[in-house]
């Protein structure tokens, strides 16, 4: 099934079921009002939502209406955890090669992950507000999963069982804030502002055979100012699958229902597949010609991130955002 | 007023008001069932809780019962954000001096903060489970505040207005996991397992004149295995006050209601005040004699963290935890 959250003025929005073709939707009223509620009580509530989804997909839901992604908040407008990996080692290799540094051997065994802020996510079509365009504004197109409860010390295989939903993420990054921030030693903080998510989160059965071994084997499309810049396959080159990322997180503590785990920038060795963040394009330019030529995003720039199944249908709907100046306080 | 959350088998527990002397409590039933609910709608719900608090403190609440901190979850059993600072620069100076490194000049202007996991906090008297005592188990006694909504780009003075509640935190740290984790460049992750909080969170008026300029001017007591090891004053040597920490967090994004911001290990220049984490004791030993002599915590060790007002009364109740082996999965 496919789930979305409409903005209704409340902090958690209104949960609804969306048809497979993203054409129609139906409020989940009577089953659950918020997505976190469903994740908290998955075994009881999700079968009821599945029933509604079935009726909706058959065109028999009596109060269905046209689905409008512009009314969507993130599926979870706020969450208790957002932990983002850097699971495509090619991305790390590019960044390191551009500054002529080696990738430590341990990076192929031990995933890079950071803890992000999860109190204020952006909806898929929300403007992305930044106070200063000189911060080096960049998108990052990613896959993300939402978990149920996963126990402290679980194995990667056990962790895979905890995955409830899959969605797309735009992990906004402020590149020029990163070097000074990482030099302080405590990791990303101001350089990772609010993240945006796709209109719809889907259960694994919606992905069919594209979901294999904890990886999503489909190309992720990124279009910057209307021009397709990325079409990297999210599957084969994901060095650490989602079960490994979740188990990494669960090494020293429990992971509780509603945790969101990101893949990091989807990246392929074949540069003709393009890029899922501008930083990577700049790394390639640096490697090829000694200097980065492509500038980061400016006010008014747009970014569209989407994934289609083999028949060309959009799976999650599109993240479609415009960079804007932040409101003055 | 003083607020606490009793465990009731649910994920968010049951909100209650606790008397100033921590002797009695009263469920907030009829006003709000969960603390997050109050933070989401503070201006409407907090006056009603204040009324109940007043009645309880006068001994006139009809369904009051004896308050038992052992029944408490963290005031927010899970939260949408937990961002922890390192606001006592003396702590940073000690750590650096022990490894003969300088403190960068920027550290006196620009606070160190990291994003922590907030999906699964420990209650004040919950055992602290760790799979391996060789991880270098350490407590960290801190002050923490809970905010309302604070806007992107706010000033430190504006940020102070967003503080709703104050509590104590035990930011458990796994010291031997830290060096390899920080070397990876993405900051703390596995080295910061679930954090514990005091039984009670209090509004600023409960702190009287001890709350000044965004700092809490009282000694924080830490007792390890029944022995008082720390009595550091949390006020005068807090290099960055809570408004500065919150504004640092809000530089590139909104901070939403229910965000928890920590002070980092409370630390004083005068070593006779003791220590609020074992790592600091080991730094002092290294500076004085070339090597750390004190071992980190072992299974069965206890840590008690508490703060009393000038008349000797406990303000927040005590964090009182025992280190135990993690359950096998």
C-alpha cells in the first residue's frame, strides 16, 4: 500500500491511503489519523489500511478524491529519529579522490552514518528556505526506510525484518558549512538543515522484485532546473544494504518504531549515469580538470527527485522543491 | 510547576504534575495525557496544569498519591530532537590538555554540538544496558532544557524565550568507541547510546534566582557507587548559555516544540569540585601523572545525579541507574 500525509494545520497532518497509480486518495479516518500511530501499532492497524488500499485500488472507495502531492507534508512530518548513512561508497571515493585522499580500508566494512534533526521535515513540494545562498546549497537524492521496533544488538538480517515503509529523501546540505563543522570533530550539524521526503511512503510489496536484499534496484532520477542530471541505479552499488545500516545503528541501543534511515547520496561508478548531488559533479570536474566549474544552487533553482518502476509509473511521487530565501525573524 | 511521566505500558507514558517537594503527584488526566501534547499546545494547556500544580502544592488535590520516581519514564520518553552541546569549555580544555593538543580559538566563540538519538530515552531509575563493558562505559551529568517552537535564524535572546522546561540528563557515553568514530569524520553515533533524564522536568519559575542569563547557578551532584565524585556548579563556567546553544541549532532550520537541548558535561576549573564524567577524571590523572588510573564503569556500578536548591531540597529528583549487561537478541 501507499501512504501519505496531507497538511491540515496540525503538527502531524492527516494520514491517507493513496492508490497505486497515485491518482486517488482516501483519508484513513476511522483507522488512524497519524502515520506514527500506525507505526506504533503496526500489526493491528496496517491490515485495516491494506483493506482500504485494496478497495481504493479497485476504484470502489466511496469517499476517494484526486490525490494532490502539493497538499502533502512529509509522510512523517516529524519523527523520533532520522539517521542517514553514506552507503554508496562510490560517493565517498569521489569526494576523497577530488581532494587526493585515500578511502580508509575500514570504510568498506563499517558504514558511515550521521544523526540528523527530525523535528521539522519539509513536504515534497515545500520551498526550501535558506538565509544565505553563499552556504553552498546542494540537494542529495536518497532512498529512505521507516522502521518498526528493532532490538539493540540485532543482526543485519533481523534488521531487514523491521523495515515497514520506503520513501525518497532530499537531504539538503550546506556544502560550504561542512569543512569547518567537520573540523570541529562533532560531525554535521548546521550543515544539514531540514530534510524533505517524497509525497508517498510505500510498503515493500509495492516494489515487487525491485526490492532485493535490502536494496532498491531502480534508477533514481534527479532533475535540476528542469534538466535531468542524475539517473543512478540505487541497487547494485549500495555497499551497505538497509539491514546493515539499521544494525549499525542498533549496535549500542534500541531502534524504535518510526525511525527513518537514509541511504546517503545514490551514486554509480559509471559517470554517464549522472549525479544525485552537485558536490559529486564538482568532484568529477576537479578530478578531470583540476577545479570545480559547476556552482551550487541559487534562489529560484528547482530540484525534482523521482523514481519510476519498469513500466514508467512514478512509485513515490516526486520531490519537487524550489530554493527560496529564509523568512527574516 | 513540576511535571513527570509515569510508565503505563504505552510508548509515551502518562503525564502528571508533581508537588514542589516531590512528595505527591496527580495525573494530568482531563488536561493532557502526554507531555509532548502540552509542548505542542503550551499556551492553552500549561495554565491548566499550573492550576493543578497550585492545588497539589496546597495539599488540596483530591486524587493525589505518593510520588515514586522508580515508576517514571523520562519526562519525554521519546522526543523529536535531542541536540547536546559541550558548553563548558573547561571540559574541552581538559580533554585537549590530556592529549597535549591546543583548544582552537574558535571553540570560545562557536559552540560544539552534536545531534543525538531521541527515539528511546531511559527513565531516571532504569538500568543502563550495554553489550560489552570493554566499550568504556561512562556517565555524563548535564543540564537539559525542553523548548517550544523557535524560529530559524533566531537570536540567543529570542531563543531563551523558547525554553519551557529544565531537567537533568545522563548522557551515557562509550569512550572506547569514540576515537574510531570521530576519526571517520561524521561525529558520534554508536558511542552515544540512549540518554536518561531526571524524574521531573520543571518550569523556570521553580528555579528562582538560580536561573540567570540562560544558566542554572547551582552545583550538580554526581555519586558513583555511592561516593560523591562531582559537585560542579552548572552556572558561572557555562561558556555558552542555553539561548546561545538553541540559536546555534536554529541557524539553518526551525527548532520545533519538544526539542531537548543539553549543556554537555558540567565542568569547573577548580578540580576540588570533582567531575561529572569519568573521562575528565582520567584526563586530570593523565595531566598530573602521565597516565589515567581510574577505570570506566563495570556491570553493577551505580551512578546517581541530583541537584538541590540552596535549602537542600531535591529539585528534579535523582537519576539513579545501574550498569547492566544488554539482553541477548
